[in-house]
């Protein structure tokens, strides 16, 4: 492992030198690419610097203790340095190992999220609205931007479905764990008997696809323009600005009617279509190269129930890692990090185990 880090250190130093060369500074594309690589290597090199310092202190204490040329009091200090440095080396070795784990290439991307009410009718639609609010609050706390793409509201203010984009550094790395079926158990406001109902909502988390990643032939698209419909909005049913795009080879349909501008709606719809198609291609690729790959701490299958929200007990249970917390209100108010951190740690442990078994 240390040999691998030494190679990365040489590469880091080489990049640092290139970043100071005038021809690189004046080449925006090359400079940006090198800065990205430099930034990715920096945490590893900084950790390695700590490792080398601990190793030097360890060897110094070891050599002086072996020489036997120290008095009793100083020898005790050296033994303490020896033990402390040894523990630091063990800790830093583990931290370096984690930093060297293969990273998801999509982690730094923006995400497109799609929330759909499942079993439970109006109650499911209302909870879809609660989840949208939860993710909006989480995004705001992280300083990310959120932009609605399309909505299909119900009369009581819920969503049959809502799709939106979240833009921000590392958005996918945190939100990818939310993909799957979310189950809610609570007494609906419309329930006179006070009985607990169980409903489900499906969440899809897609990394935003860049134009260069996927080529879509215009001949494969059928584009329809229609008047917006749904709750609210002064322009509703007045202008034909809503867009429906059908991808003929797959039959996939994407709609966007949130913007007044036909052009903006088309642009948003294409982003969703591109990301969905990229996800399909990625799934095919993953299946071919590694049937055991389990992204998003589980199978990644959106038909899989990942979490239960139990209102009577104020409980959240994440079924993938067996985590249960009794802080539902806080969670629904956007405080997701405790659960997301646990999921990320579980994914790291799984990757480590996979490397050990290779």
C-alpha cells in the first residue's frame, strides 16, 4: 500500500511543477484538468505526510531505546513516544487505505431526483411531498441549489411524482444512498378510526449526465408540445410551453412543464432523459463486469425497500444496515447526515472486505 502512495506522491509533485509552467497556466482546459487531479490527490499526500512523520518518530525512539545510552527518565519518555507513534502508524495506515479505495466517478456530480407515490394513494402522494421537503432542507443546509423539473400534484397538496435537480459539490456522493423504496407508517388525517396505514414512495437518484457521455440521435426522439396542467401558476393552460419527449428506441417518456419557456422545458427534459439513459447503460456495464457489485449499500434496485418511517414511534429504520433512530422529526427536517454517514461507512467496509478477498 505504501509503495502505491509513493507513486502517487511522485505524480503529485510532478503535477505541482506542471501547474507552475506558463504554457499550462495559459491553457485553461489543461490547467483545469490538472487542478482537478491535484485536488483529488491532496488528501492522500497530506495523510501520507502525517504517516512519514509518525514513522520517523517511531524509528527514532526505537533506535535510541535499543542503544541503551539513555537515563531512566528519558527512556520512559522514549517508550511513550514509541507507543504513541506505533498507534499513529496503525491509525494512519487505515486512513490511507480508505483514501485509496476506488471512488465512484459520479460522486462529484449534480443529481436528478425523482420521487413517485407508490402504494397508498393520496397518503403516498402526501409523503412524497414530505420527502421532497426533507431533501430540499438538506440541500439548503449543504449550500446546494435545487431546481424543480416537473411536478404532478394531487388535490390535497401531495405529489404523484416530482422530479428536481440538486446542484452542488459532492451531491451524488451523499444522496445516492436514497435510491429505493421508502415506507411510511402513520395514521392519515383522513382516517377517522385512528388506524395506522402503510404507504410507499419510490425515490430515484440519477447522476447528471454530461453531453459527452452519451450521444442521443435526434431521429430517435419524438417531441410534443402541449399546454401545462396542474395546480397553480398563472400561465397554466394559457401557453403551449410544456414538453413531452419520447425516446423511440426505449419507449421512455419525459415531461417538463415547470418553466414558461418551451426552450427551458426542453432543456430540462433532455437532462432527465440523458441521465436516465446513462443509468441504463451503466447498469448494463456493471452487470457485465461485476455481478457482485453492490452500489448504494445494497443491490441498488429501486424495488428494494430501504427505509421505514414510523410516525407513532418517531422511528426511522434503515434496513440495509440495520440502523434504527428515534428522531423522525429531526430527520424529516433535513438532518440526514447521521444516517448517510453510517451508510457511507458501511459501503467503505464492504469495499475493504472486497479488496481483502481479491
